[in-house]
């Protein structure tokens, strides 16, 4: 081969290599730079937009910190074969200290968010969970576990009527109003976030579930109610259970219940005439009652009557009442309607329907009473049977009214059956008539208006041949001859 031809072949080879390097190898290197740049774009806190043109690299986006921007620049700068590197389009987020993100829930139930979020991805995740994130600005410095903390704050606000939550550095603060302790506990439980957060909770419970009321009764004032009562059992329900009006002071309600309240109150009506005052205190643990027995009544008897009315679940205390005012003082119970007159340290009941007494009406009322429950005596004597004291009390009320008018004298008749000696029966009947008079006089009936007469066995009303007939003949009668 001539020297000229060899030179030509050499030149052609060099040109081919040059073309291959410029076209084929250059394209391969650009692809390598692009691939490496792509890896850098996705490995940092915020995704970057990195473009490769030829072997020139241009980066845009957000770096979390200055240190991260330096790391990005060094990683791109170190790529093999790169030529020009431009990262001026990468901005650094502001560093916030302390880092704060706040949520607020209004009474309409809507939650608003203010403050900062660390990344767009974190904002998107909160948005998918239903939180409005448009007002959250990006900033660096979020504490570890920020996303869990904010999500927990939203969950804690959910059961509250209104409130606010904030992540401030490593402190979580929850404030608001809960309807009941149930919602309060749910909010606190939702705020249990793993990590090193310090938690501050200040939730006001609108209805703490406390039953605390006082139902007060006075023989001269009636019922009054104050305090906190179970929801659905207000003043109207109290009045319905008691069967009478109830005056109301300051009254609130609670979701808490008090089982047995209706039952305990509904049995009080028949025994109110036996108490001077009564206070029923209601609490979450149940009912307790304190009463003063009506003056002149046996405390144990009143305790038994109230205990049966309330039932065994009510803690009951009964004390003796102070003596009533001077004899002859009258009053009317606003609840029972019963009229009473004070005498001898007690109160006697004045019957209804005798505001204008007549002889016939008085005799009718007195005999109706003893027909239902005859006056009893200890066998063979003029001593009143203790079981008849209540009857004497009621008769005293009738006779107090029926001996007030001019000429209103009552004859108290003592009667026996035909068993035994006639004279002895007469004496016993007279003694019993005088014993009834004495008991009535002790209860305020004017002694000079009562005439005791013994009739013995002379006026039978039934056959003395049978025990039933003899029992009917042993009786006390009341007549008004004038």
C-alpha cells in the first residue's frame, strides 16, 4: 500500500472514531446523567424537578434546609460527565421555631387549620382525611411524629362540641367543651400519640353527669325544688309523681339517671299529713330523706309510714318536730288541703266539709268515722286501746268544729252488750263515755260542750245472741241534741 493511501485510511479512522464519540457515546452519557439526576430528585424531603439537556443539569423545587441544598448540589456536581450545573431554581424553606400547626372546631362542627406543614405530601394526606389544609404554609422544623400528632388532634376534636388543638414544638395542647364526660374521655384517648410529646389538656365538661337536687316540703309551704335533676325528669315530672304543684328555684338537668326516683316520690302523698318538714336529697348514689314528724305524732310510727312510702332504697332519718304555736292556732296544708288546729303540743286535723257545721251533719260525720273504726277499750275496763288513739285524734278535729257554734253540745254515749250484770254494764258504759270525753278534752275540744252518758245495754242495735251482734252493741255514739 502506498504512503498516500495509508494516510487516507488513518484519517478516515480518526474521523469515524470522532463521530462515534460525538454521537453514540455522548447520548449514552446524557442518559446516564439523567438517570442519576432522577435518583437525586426523589431521595430528598421534597421531590425535585431536575432536567438534563445534553450534559447540562438544571434543578428546580424546594430544599428543606440549607444543608439539604448543599447536599443536592454536591450530589449533582459529582455526576460523571456533567457539564453545567444550575440549581438556582431550588429554594430553601423557612425554618420555623417553635413549629406550630393549629386546628379549631367551631360550634357548627367545621374544623379550620392554620400554621405550617412540612411537605405537600403531608398536606395531601391530611386533606384526604377531611381536614382543610389550604391555609397551611410549608416550613421546615416540624417535630418527629408531626403527621400523627395533627391527625390525633383532629380525632380529639371530633367528640367535642367545640375546641382547639395545637402542635407547638413537642407540646400538644387541646382545649374545648365536651357535652359529657363520655366525650371528654374520648377526646383524651384520641390524643394518645406515640413519641416524646408533652400533652396539655383543658376540656370543660358542660354536663359532668352530676345529680344534685333538693326537694323540700313544709306543711305550711308545700314543695319546692332546686338543683340538678335527671334529664327528662324536670319540674312537671316531679309534680306528676307527687300529685301536687312544685315551686321551682334554680333548676338544671343532667344526662345522668336516677333509677327509682318516680317510684319513691309517688308514694308520698298519703303520708305527708304526718310530717312537718321533709327534705329529699338526690345524688348519683341515690336518694336520702330527712323529715320532722308532725308535732304530737310518734316518731317511730312516722318513720315506718315514710319507710313504706319511699321503699328500702331511700336512706331515711326522722326527728321530732318543734312544738306548734299556741293552742287554737289553725293552718291549712297547701299540698294535702288538710286544715289543722294546734292543741297540747300537737296538730289535730280539722275535717273538710264542716266549715258551716249543723247538728245533723256533725252527727253524720262522727258516726261515719266510728262505723269504719270503732273506739276500742281494753277488755273489761274503760282504758282506751292504744289502737284507737288515731280515731280519737280524728274525732277531736270533728268535735272542735262541731262545738263552736251557739248551743252546739255533743252527747257522748257509752254502750255495752248484754253479757254480765246490768248495773256493772251501766257503770262500765258511763266510765267509757267519760274516758272518751277526757281524751277529746285533752285534744282541745271544750270540756263544757261534751256530755258523757252511759246507756249500758239498754239501746242495742243488733242481736246479743251472736258474737257479731254483741260486737256491734259495744260502741260509742255521738249525737247533737240541739
